[in-house]
């Protein structure tokens, strides 16, 4: 009975994790440029992977394996953002222009006002 | 010296938890290696406040649960955007002020911004005390600029320097 409850709980966590990983993958395909794709991927990286690992912790029961999974989760959460930051910084350095909304930057807003004053379209 | 001892202790605990074999030989070898590594770290200058910020551990137990909640919240909102047929994004690139001053605080804040889906720290300018942040939507950009996370990292960082 306990085993069944545990398996169901673990299953719920695993399927929720799978849902967010898939959502991240769909987002990777739907987003228009590198930076927005990274935002989509980070859903899978954080919530998706965390839920998966929590589900596995329930499956493993309380053993040393549980602890290793917790370590794994901690390392992923500490090192994932470092890699994301490196990728984003490198892309910007290499001249990838992020696609921004019309009011995306203060600079572009100022430029737009200036060109509007001159009576041109931005 | 206290910090080196604590580093050795953490390394030894890590060894014990990962190995799972508790024969005198393996435990003894782990102890010796932990101490040697801690001493090497001290000599290389990585066992300092930056490399082993043990004093921040308790503050971390206050900060991390809050961060976990933020991650869940913003994951849900980004998921909603992804699954929305209209894909309602409004990407932003902006500078935000950082009040953390120590290396540990700045790194924690930058990582926390990147870790929450919907915002990425693209650049760190420690002289100006600003981050360049890319956000998926205007709402997530405003969340960062509201500075709630900044204040919490400041509290996590401790010391009023």
C-alpha cells in the first residue's frame, strides 16, 4: 500500500517534470531568436529537471542514492545559470542582436523620440 | 584556519556520503585526502570567503526556499507564454542596479536572475554596480527592476559594507 502511494507520488512528479521539459522543447522551437529560445529552455532546465529528480528521490526511497540525487540537483542549479550566462554573454559579444519589443531598451525609446521629432519613422 | 578546517570537514562528509563504503581503510583515506585538499586549497587561495562561504549557509536556508518559489512561479508564466498560440512576448534588454557588494552576493544575484525562467543576466559590470539583463516579457523585466530579489540577496549577503 505504501509502495503504491509512493509510486503514484513519484509518477506525478515525473510526469509533471516531463510536461515542463516538453514545454521547454516546444518553446525552443517557437521562439524567434537566440535569447528568447534560452528563456524557453530554462523552463526545462530548472522546473522540469527539478521535478524529475524529486520524483526519482521518491522512487529511490531514503538511501544514499537519494542523497546523490539531491547533490545532483544542487549542482545543476548552481552550474546551469553559469553556462546560460556564458552563452548569452558570448552571443552578445559576437554581435548577435537580440530581437526586442518596440519599447525594449531605453536607448531605442530615446532614438525613437528623436526620429519622431524629425518626422521620420523609426 | 577555522575556514580550512570547515572545508576539510565538508569534503570529508561529501566523501562519506558519496562512497557508501565504511571500511577503516576507505574512511581513513578519505579523511587524509580531505585534509590534504583543504590545505592545498588554502595554499592556492581558493579556501577563502569566496571559495568556501560557509558563513552564508544559514542565510542560504532563508533565501533558497524563496528562490525556489520564484522559479516555480516564473516557470509557470513562461510555460503559459510558450503554449499561448499568440506567443505574447515582448523581449527587453536593460540595466539594473545591484546593491550586493561581495563577490558571493553579486554571483548569487546574477545566478538567481538567470535561474528564474524569463530573465537572463547577460553582462556584469562591477564598477558601475549594474547587470545587463535580458527579459522575455515586460512583466518579467518589471519584476527584476522592482528589486525584491535584490533586497533579498542583500540580506543573504549579510554585512553592511
